[in-house]
């Protein structure tokens, strides 16, 4: 999982996106899975705004990690 890496890289022009966990058959979000993901991210040291960012987009959308945003710094530089 990219988030768990000690050093995370993003090539110029790359797009890294996040979305809520979902059932691949029904396309419905799974609250329990998102809770587990949030707990895992918290154990990695990510703060609540970063966890919410990574799990808030619906399964049909992506929440992109845009360069120069505070979340970009948190995700890439490890200032969790």
C-alpha cells in the first residue's frame, strides 16, 4: 500500500487518488472497511484530516492528491 511506505514518491504529472472502500459487486460503500482503513492510517501516524481526505470520495469518484496542498505534504513527506 502506497500510504504505508517510509518514502512515498509521486512522479511529475502523476495523479494519486483515493476513495472510500466498497463492495465490488454492489458498488456500495462499506462503513466497517473504512473504519479499519482509518484505524490503520491512524496507527501509521496520519491525522484525522488526512484520513478523511483518503476515505471521503464515493467509489465512483477519486479525491486527487494535488501538488502543494497540505495533504500532499502530509502524504508525500511523511509529516503525519
